[in-house]
C-alpha cells in the first residue's frame, strides 16, 4: 500500500484542485514526507521548502496556475512546488547532472514563469507581468512569494514602491519565517484578516474613501487616520506597506490550511484596484524534527538519513578554501586592528563566521544588500580602515556600479574576497563565478589575484592586508584545497609577479587560479609525448607579470592560458599585452582557454570542467591542436 495515496493522485495543480478541502491536510503531510525523502537522497535546500508546504498547496488550490502566475523569490523553497507541478517523477534527480534545477527555471516547466536563484527579484518581475497583463487586457492573477530575509534587499523596496505608485493589481505574499515582523496570533487574527480581505469590508472601505474625498481637508485626514488606526490595531502592523500603496492584511498562520484557504480566496476575488500584501507566518524546517531544532533549520544539506537527520558528509582530504580564508584573515586581524570584515548575509558561506567569532565588533553582516556592502566598505576605507568585503563572485555582480563609482573611481583600498569563483557544481549557472575577472579587470587601478592552492591563498590574504593604495580582488573556488603544506602565516607577494612551477622549452601553460593542478597533469602527459612543457602560475591577472609573459612568448612555440572564467578575462589581458609588445608578429601560437560562451548546467564540478574542456585532457588536446597535430582520443591517456 502506498504511503502517499493522495499525492499519487496529484500530478498537476489541476488534479490538486479536484480534491476536497478536507483532504488537503493529508496531502500536505504526504508532500512534506515526499520532499524529505527526496532531498535525503540528493541533498539541497530543505528548510525553506518544509516551511511552505501548506502555503504551496493552498496557492495552487486557490489560484489557476499556470494561467495565474506564481513567482517564488530565490527558489530555495520551490521543491514542494516542483513535486505537484508534474515533476515528481524527476524529483530525485534534483541538482544532479542532467536532472532538475535546485531553483525555478523557465525552460523546465510552464509552472515556473520566472527563473530565480538570487534574492529579491520576484516583486519586480511580478509587476512587469502584471503590467503586461493589463496592456494585453488580460484577467489573470500574479502572485509573488517573498521571504522576510529577501525583503531586506533594496530592490524589493524599489519594486514595492513602484507597484504602489502604479496602483497595479498584484498580490505579494510575505513569507515571514524568521524575523517575525508581526507575531502569529492564531484564530482571532485569521478571522479578522478574513474579514479585512473580504469583499464586504473592501467595498465598504472603497465607498468610504469616495465619501471622505469630498469632505473638508481636515475631516478627510482625520477619517483616513481613524481607519488606518483601526486596521493597525487589528492587524498589529502593515503601516510601511500601506504607506507604499499596498493593502496590507495579516499576519496569519501559514501552516493552518483552514486559515490560508479562505483568506487566499478573498485575496483572489478582491474587487479592488491596487496591490495587496498578505503577511503569512511560517516556520522554516516545519514538520521535520532534526530541521526544526537545527540552528540553520537545514537550510542547505548534503545527503542525510531520514530517521536521524544525520548528514552523510564526505571526509575532507584538504582544508576548504573558505575556511583557509577565514583563518588567514583572523591571523592578519590579530596583527592589525584596522582590519574589518563585511558580509552580505553569508557569514558561513564566506568564512566570516570564523572572523566574527574572534572579532564580533569588527565583523558586519549587512543583510542581503550587496550594493550597500560595497559602499559601506568604501566609507570604512575612506576613514583609514582596511575593509575585507567577502561576497560571492555572482553576488558581487549586484553591486557593480558601487564597485566602479564608490571604490575604483576614488581609488579606495577596499579588499574584495570572492568565494565561489569558477564553476560551483549543484547550484549551476546562477551561482557560477564566471565573470568577475572580466568585469573587474576592465576597471583602472584594480589589483586582481587568484591562488593556485590553499597555501597561495594564505599569502594573498596577507598581500591584500598590506595593499593600502588601491582596490584589490581575490577570487578562489568552492570546495577543498589541494592538500599542499600550509605556511604558518602569510607573506605579502610582490604585486604583479608570477612564478615558474616547471621548466620546459616547447609549450608554455600559463595558469591563473586553481587550474594549476590540471596544468601539471597535462604537462606530464605532454612530456610523455616528447613535448617539453613549462608550467607557470600567473598569480595576478592585473597587473600582469610582463617579464614572465614576454619570456614565455620568446622561448616557446605555443603559449596556452588557462582560467576558470569567461571570455574577456585573463586570456584577453594576455593577448592584448602580447599584441602591444609585437609578440604575435613572430609566429607564436597563442591559445586562450576559458569557459565556453554558454551557461553550463549543474553537475559535479569535475564533470562541468570536463564539459568546458578545462581539465587536463582538454589542455593536452588544445596543445596538440595548436601544434597542428592530429591526435585521437586514445592518444590522450588521461581519464
């Protein structure tokens, strides 16, 4: 007998809407268990999805999806949504190569009207869809679900302000699962919210507004204040949203379907013009005891045992780059009290939790606010402090104008530390740090560096700490290092100077970043074919080591650059420099190896780099191609 008899009947939301309301509680319980079982096998973001099971069921039950647009902000919470929108048979491929994305994705399903993986985009996208509907004289609903954490981003407030000013029909569900903007107060709150979202009250309110418009100004203002005061007494908040032009209702218990269904039905059927914000209180990790008691509510997990919640973590062979950075920054900060650190809501992901535990007064988590983080760091630098802004490569993209205008243009020594450089595995293209070398390298005065291994990272943190006259950026990959011996403390490197790792004379491999190990493997293979190969570690993309570069160009037939980044980055800088020095006029064969000009779907990092051609096998093949030699796949013995 099936453990999920109701869920077995639901392949699409249309099937869901055939169920009786009394059956939805059981369906939600089955959906939660199916999600737990699936994520236990795949790993992924568990806590957020557990918190919105009932809300997901209720939204698809009340609204006519996909005709009605349902937009999930970030997408961490979308697993239950995927299960009941025709993807249950693939849910155990989640985040696996060739399987379902861990986020909403337009190409994956018609029930995903907008792709997401970064925070705070839902209201802007939803407003665009609502306006498009109005221009087309459509009648469908647009519903945006956004968490309280995502509401901390400035973009969300920009969208709220614009939506209120446009008076467009848009429904925003505030999923309050952490900071509790207002407390959940149970049945009375739900009853009052149902009254406030009902047609009778809303119609009466509109009539009242029409009447008071014709009253003398003083009486008009008093009437408006009285109505707002009454509603705020009932709802415990919402003043901010009302001021932005939204009709606020809530809070209600997001796990009680008896509360959710009638309120959502009222919101759907509201006979009014203008945006509505419904405040729903949920619990991250709801319904799975190990998640409920965990500090992070099982936000992101690897494979785990359902019975115990114990995660199956692989044994580390080397320290993670993130931890090496955190430990190194602590050592530097002990020597220099001007060092401070900034993160945009990712203390654990960037290693700054280590720094924060040692120096709580010198560590600043500014929330999901990358633009602010950059300019905040610029202000600290302007006053003589040494800010390290630790932000994922892809997240720094959100603060690019601030990097240009507030940091680079003023030559302020902000030290950017970019985790998740290169391809990142299961999170896929949305989190791949592909573009930072290109988008930072075009800015005058920036120093760009990337370590080949974790020992080099230690020295580069020290280099940044000592660099006081210009902005700098350090990028490193996700995951563990290479297992090299670690220095006791970092020693500042000579700015713009690389190193020769292995001497040869025919082929030169010039690596920038963590592909150095693959270059050494490729050099071994090439040597086995009688092709003497030099391997060099550039260390810096800007400024380039011109002495090293010109030597490699003069003394070798082939020069290959290798980097974990897009076109327009390190290889482009090298080609520009060689052209300016006339080194391309003498028959030198230069081949830049970069990430392909496409987005690579999620898989293991190794598989992704193989697909990109940036593994040892790909480097060997590129060397033979440059020499004009035809080599079969069998000749390249690397796996």
